[in-house]
C-alpha cells in the first residue's frame, strides 16, 4: 500500500558496509551511486561503515541478524527491507531501490529472490573467473609437463602403491601450500596498494595491459603449435635452465623412506618446484590476484584465493588419479600434446577476460 503523498519518501537511507578505501567502495561512491541517482531521478543518503574495524564488523553482523541474514561477503548494503551482499548485488540493488522509491514513494518490499541479491546460500558470480583461472593455470604446459615428469619419475623409481600415494599427496600438498603462501603475500601487497589511489591506478593499468599482452602472445603460441605440430614451438614457457633445475629437484627426492619422512620430503619438493614454476604459472596467478583485490571484498577475496589454489591443483590430482588407475604417463603426455592448442586458446581467452575486468573495475 502506498503512503499518503505527505509521507512519501524524499530520499532513501542506505547503509554501506565495506572495506573502506577499496576500489569498489570508491567506485560505488564516485560513479555507481551518482549514476543510479541520475538515472532514477531520486537520491540516497549513504552511511559508510568500515567492516575491517571490530566495531564496524560487529555492527554489520548485528544489522544483518536483525534482517534475518548472515554475513557472507562484503560489501554489504542495507536499504529499507532488503540486504545486498557482493559487488554485483550492491550495484544492481541500489538502482532497483531508487527506481521503486521514486515510483511508489516507499522502500522496496522484501524480496529474497530479487535479481542481484545475495543471501548466505548464494554464490557471487564474480568468483567464476577466479575458478576458471585456477583450472586453466593448473593445465598450463608448465604445471602439466612437470606433473607428467613427476609421475614418470615415480613409475621408474618403483615402490608400493601406498608409497606412491604418499609421495603424490605430499608433492601436491607442497605445491598448494607454496602457491597459497605466495598468493597471500602478493594479495597483501595489492590490498595495501588499494588504499593509495595512485598505486591502485598503477596496478589497474599494469595488470590490464600485461594481461592483454599475454593474451596476444598466447594466441600467437597457439598458432605456432598448430602450424608446427610441436608443443615446443611456444614462446611462453619455462626456460630450459629452470626446467632442468625442476627435474633435478624431483630426481633428488628419495622414494624409499618411511611414510612420514616420505611425505615430508615430497612436500618440500613440491614447495621448491612451485617456486621454480612461478616464472610461468605466475603469468595467470598475479593478474588474477589483482582482480580478486579489485573486486572489493577483503574476506571474500581471501576465500577466492583458497578456491583458486584448489582449482589449480585439481588437474594435478586428477592426473595423479589417472596414473594410479594404470594410465601410463606416455598416454597422458600424448593426450596433452593433442590438446595443447585448445589449452592455449583457453588461456588466451582468460587473459583477455582478465584484461577487460581489471580495466573495467577501475
């Protein structure tokens, strides 16, 4: 029911809980909100609260509890009867609220299934590029070729099935831990840079440009491989010196040890190999971290970082599982060589996507 004309809203009250100083907070205040107000012909009065402070986070949780929601991701926007969580939800929700208030003179009724609204059971679609990047990075020639070499080394060294499982688990765990630690370090650096507008713009221009250049180079690699029928024709790969060093690190691991010691040795091997591979795999990892930070949610982006690394090691886990099932490393290598062009094309598309979303996020 509409309110009497004398009681109609003249402005809507908005509570915005975010990582104040992040790119989305600035973007919302400087561009998204003014554009929505202009389009709707209605104004909003916004209270900004920093959820990175204890007081701000507790207030956010309290307000969400009153509304019947749980905190899942920032930013969180509360307008009248509705809660919006996540960048896309906030961006779409503010316009919906303004348009409804202008037309009806009151707040939008509570609608759990309103497009763009995120509840605790929903997933922010902005995480999809992160998962895609992790999967593609996991099957890039650097990581894939190293895993094939590792599997062939295990097969040649022999050992019980239990020992092979322990060795593979230790190696993959080492890779996961190394990449997660590296990611946390770069995430912290990029996050700190978000508080300084100049550095934030540098990161935006740098990684969008780098991603675009890598996209072009990757497409060129795909063409070279397709034309020559040789995977070695690609330009974006580890230098031979690093490849030899990685192989030497793996060869120096001893399979004939007790379970705990074997796991520890292969875990350290995975850590070292992951660091050496970074020159190649970091081409996807670092722009993706920049995208995570730019998405605006500190806690959400940290979760995305974990999801990225799970996606990254998933192909390695599947590859190792196939090997345990009896598939020879030669068959796996042959399959990889037949599909390397498709993998390069997928990587090129990913770089292009990252370039666009990082640029647009500024």
